[in-house]
C-alpha cells in the first residue's frame, strides 16, 4: 500500500445494527470470495481454495477443527473464516526493505494492528540495531550469527525464552524444542498457556490425558451436544456442518453462553439448498444465558439433580472411576441460592438442562475459551468431567469430552514437546535418541516469561510465530518487559506489534506460510499437523513463495541452532533441514504414538493418535481410574458499581490479526472499540448507548490502575452485571497476576472493570493496547488512582 493510500482504519464510522439469528449462508461465501479476490486475485484464489483441507492439499491454518474422512470431503471443504485466513497469507501485497526505509519504527507504531497486517507479506530478513530508528535488511547468515552470538553471551540458557504460536508444523515444533533443550533450557512458553492450558491440566488429572476423547464421527452420532463457552459460528465454522449432521441424526444441542451467538442458534449451510434458500437448521434446543464465570456452579447444580434422580451409570462409575462418593456427597449439598446468584439462571432452566443430560445416552461435551480463561477454570473442567463420568459418557460411541482447540496446530506443537513442563518420559526419550541429558527443571510459561523479562531474569526472546505483545495480558507491563531486553527475534509472515515493541536489537525473520511450496535440498517437502480430535496428517502448500528470500520455519530454526550450538551432541541440523523425513524419523522414536510416523502421516487423511480413555476406557491417572473431583463453588466477586468483562473475538479477526471491521453476526460494523452492556447497566451507570467511555481495572495485588480508553457503549443482550469487548484492545486491562488456579492461564474472560465517560477521570494512563497511542514511550509505571476506584 502506498503512503498516499494510507488511511487509519479505526477512524471509520461505527454502525450498530441488529444481531443475527443465523450463521453462514450465502453471505458468508460472498464475503469469503470477495476478500480472497481482493487479496489474491481470482485465478490464484480458485487454485488455492481448491486445495484447502483436501487430502493431497494443505491444512487450513486458521482453527483446529478436524476434516471429514478423505472420501467424505466436499469440493469446497472450508468456511468463510478459513478462506479469510488464506487470503490474509496469500495476499499480493508486500512489505519490502524500501517499506522499512520509508517508515520508522515510531511511525509504524502509530498504526493499528489492522493497518500493519494489511501491508502484506514481509519479504526480507530485517534488523533493528541498538539505538536505530528503522529496520534495515540483513543477510540470513549474518542474522543467524548475530542471534548465536547473543545466545552464547547469556549467563545461563535460562535467560532465553523460546515462544511458539500454534501455527508451527510438527516438524518445526520438534526441531525447535530440540534446539532449546540442547541449548539448555525448558523455557518453551506457548500460546496454549493462554488458551487451553486449563483443559490440559484438568483432563490430565481427571482422565490421564490432556486431549479430546471424541472423533468427528462421535459428534455426528451424539444424542446431546453441549456447547459451552464457545462461539463456533465464528471460531470453528465448519463445526456447524457437523452439528447440522448431528441434528439430522436426532441430536439435541444445549448452548451455555452469556451471549446468544448466531452460530448457536441457526445454521444456513451454503452447500445445501435448504441453507441457501430455506431457513437453515435450528441448532440449540436450549440456550442458557449464563452469567460470566457461573459455569462451575451450573455444572454442580446439574450434577446434584442427576444424583437426586439417580440418573447415573452405576456400572461405569463402579468399574472405571474413583472418588464418586465424595462427589455425590458434595453435589447433594449444593446451595441453590448460591447457584442462582452465580449463574443468573432460574432453577427451572437448570432443571430443564439437567433433563437433557438425563435423557441422553451419548453426550459430547464441547468447550473453549469461555470456560478455560477464568480463575476457576481447572475446577470447572474437572466438573465437566464429573458429569461425563456420572453417566458413563466416555469411551462410548457418540460421547465424550471435546475441548475445541484454537490454533490449527496448537495441539500438535504440544505433542512434539513444546511445553515448559515436559513429562519425564519425553525427556528420557530425547536423551535416548540424541544422547544428551536435557534440562529437567521446569521452564517459564507465558505469564512467568513476562515476569522474567520484567525482572531482568530473561534477556532474549525468540517467537516462532505469534504476536506476543498483543496476545499476552497486561499490555503495559508486557510491552515494558519486552522492550527492556537485549534481543527480540520474531519468525513471522506479516508485520505486527511485536516487531515494533521490541528489544534493544530486534530481528524479523520472514517465513513461508502453510499455503506455500517448501523446497529444500532433497526436493519438495510436506509438513504434518494434528487437529483437535488427535488426527495427524500431511499438508503441502500449492503457491509460489511470497518472496524468493523467505525460508521455511525448519530452515530458520536449524540455521539459528547451527549458529548457536553448532554440532553439539552430534545433532544433524543440516540433514533435518535438507529432508524433513529425517525429522519425522526422530519423531517416530521420541513421541509416543508416532511409531511409523512417515508411513502413517503420508496416508490420505493421516492417522489418529492413541487415546486410552477413548479407545479402551483406560485411565493413566494417579489411581489408574477416571477421577471424580470435588471443588468448592468459587465465583469472582464483583463489587457494586463494577462489571465483569469478558474479552472475545469478533467475526473478522484471527486472534491479533484483524481482517476487517465487520462483526457481522453481532451487527457491529465499522469499528472495534465497543463495550457491550446490558440496558439496565448502562442506565445504572448514568450512561446512554453511544457514549464514549474509558474502562478501568485494579488488581488487589498492586496499586496500579489499568485502563483502556475511548470505547463506545453498545446496548446488547448480555446478562446483567457483565460486559463484553474485543481482544486485543482490552488486554491492557487484564492484570498479569490474575490467572487461573493451577494452569496460570490469564483470566481473559473475567476482568472486574469500572466505567467512566472519557475525560471525566484520570486520563493519563497509557493506552498501549489501543490502536492509537502505541509509541516508544512506556514511562507510565504508576498512575494516580482515579477516585471512583478508591
Ligand atoms: N475466525 C477465527 N477463528 C479462530 C480464532 C479467531 O480469532 N478467529 N481463534 C482461534 C483460537 S486461538 C481459539 S483459542 C479459538 C477460540 O474460540 P472461542 O472460545 O469460541 O473464542 P472467543 O471469542 O474467545 O469466545 C468465547 C465464547 O465464550 C463465551 N463466554 C465468555 N465468558 C463465558 C463464561 O463465563 N461462560 C460461558 N459458558 N461462556 C462464556 C463468549 O460469549 C464467547 O461466545 O478460536 C480459534 N479460531
Ligand atoms: N484478551 C484476550 N487475550 C487473549 C485471548 C482472549 O481470548 N482474550 N486469547 C488467547 C489465545 S486463546 C491465544 S491462542 C493467544 C494467541 O496468541 P498468538 O499466537 O501469539 O497470536 P496470533 O495473533 O495468533 O499471532 C499472529 C501472528 O503470527 C504470525 N504468523 C502467521 N502465520 C504464521 C506462520 O505460518 N508462521 C509463523 N512463524 N508466523 C506466522 C503473523 O506474523 C501474525 O502477526 O492470544 C491469547 N490472548
Ligand atoms: S472450520 Fe477452521 S479449519 Fe475448517 S476451514 Fe474453517 S477456519 Fe479452517
Ligand atoms: Mo487459542
């Protein structure tokens, strides 16, 4: 984009219309194609989309929803948001060295995340030297040498952080963790720490494995599907096709969500005549508009009714579980007043939901960020497991636990060892395969990495994808921490905030994306990925790379490894780079369930990893049984005059990558700085819809007031006492220390805020998460306290 075409996307007019009662339909197709044609051109769009999610094609890089078996795929096996993700990556726009010469870092920092992303694909490796105002080009080998030198100069390997975002392939993830551990650290934070970490912890304790026990086939054959804290119409759109199929087979759907999201209500499948001209398929049979953070109480109340009705699978409970009597005793004593206060639901509505569980012999429990990003998230997920156990809904056709993962390969990255707390058996296998003793003590997760940078304990940050500064909580603290370290390196496809809020020396290493051909010394390479149902398969990009200077993630990581530790321990970096089959050969011997990896992953549709509870009702927990857990009901207390804010995704973004300003299903167009509030809460705060307000939060642990400025009040159907606003604009409000118990996942879905009209309260808070005021000045460490918070 030329300078004279530059415009600030966020200055556009905000329009609020009605929110929709139906998802997808032909509008979705039209929007997807329009975006694709604009970014990629018509011919390239047609060629690329034809290969998306096909057995011989490439895996959608957007979400982790599984593909149907190879014989059951449509010619167009993708959704609107998958097509948008492809268009975003396969764009014809370019960010070149001339672009960086034209724009100083400070200049770029004035722009929104949307504008940055829209500039196109980065074409050359770039460096910002200490004190420099601009990025300048650097040769690949010089970049690797600079990084190697920096890493070797650290006092300890634990001063380095190796972050991963969930788009990296299994091959890239495997060499990345191998490098970090051979270098000497388990500091492998990843986006999972902010996402389904609560799930991984809870499931590990309850069923002995942190993954879904459900396949796509199970979804199709379920009698009841619970959609809890999830917005599938936007974030996993092809899930609606599976839900439609399940409905046709007679399934009921229970939606538990503070918002009546369009994708929970009705689906107009653009691939069927009924979806094009008819009224589509009604999805949820019952929607419980739960108060934010009320899920733990709700699940216990449902449990108490099942116990009261003796609607239990006694055989399953006896044979496969432990802890049942304690749980039964606990839920019997559930305090209904507490439940009703915590959930905002009537006893009648909860009873109706419990009847749905009682009537179903095969229930699939789905959940996502509305469950995982709360202080009580781990307890809530264990409670979901309790309900599954109570009626034997695990290891049975049409039933099971289905955390719906986010990033397309976030699950595969974990399987490959991207984990700051690797299990001993994984480290033992690495030792056996490579002949060195990997570090055994735990590394830093995401939140602890921020603390380590802030406190001078970490001095080097390498990001394998992602946009750490924007996705992490407490933007001011994170930005200060990142900009205070010696070196930040980002392996990226597109420009983002983390290139601009950077260390003293900063590098941008541009990489191939999923859509692109990857040719190495031995020829054309493919990579492998794992979806949310543990299915592992190959992905081959069809397009010519965006620039001849790009390197693959594997190539970049092995290059850094060579420049840092050379051939320490006899590690064969070049062989792994030249032919990824060499990496897969290591994977087959190190990663459990991956024996015969090369052969299995090459099969059309790949293979499904073993899952003991799903396959044989075997539970590798401490007791060898599925474990009922007992948790006291804990709910976030919201003082008078405050609201509980959840931060969520619009229909037009992928995490911190903003595609556009159209949250179509919610009827919000042309802007993102909105706060959705209940009519009576707006009135109680003395506000009117359309008012411009600032949001504030204070965390008990410190005196700092966090704020985010200039949000427009939008009247919306949210439960009283709660509010909703988009991520990442609201990340400055999420206190670093406010995390889920056990999992340390930031509480992005429950932030206690207060609201005041803009300009009426302390206005000197830096708004670094916002789009306007990002600069090099992070000077506001503490602010005077606005009176309304004291
Ligand atoms: N197009 C697109 N696809 C994506 C992404 C994207 O940004 N864009 N992101 C990917 C990633 S990394 C992830 S993790 C997933 C995220 O997928 P989701 O988890 O669906 O994403 P969120 O927008 O965070 O939506 C959370 C939902 O939880 C509800 N919710 C909030 N608080 C509560 C609560 O206390 N209880 C209950 N029951 N519900 C609550 C919200 O109203 C909202 O509907 O999507 C993945 N797919
Ligand atoms: N307030 C709030 N904050 C949240 C959340 C929330 O719900 N609310 N959700 C959390 C969740 S669930 C997640 S998963 C995190 C996401 O956090 P991240 O994973 O850190 O963020 P993304 O926005 O997904 O990363 C986007 C960047 O990845 C780079 N990229 C894209 N494709 C590729 C590729 O193929 N290779 C490489 N190397 N780079 C690529 C691009 O440069 C792009 O700018 O955010 C978390 N933050
Ligand atoms: S459902 Fe997810 S993986 Fe499938 S095409 Fe849509 S965005 Fe891609
Ligand atoms: Mo995520």
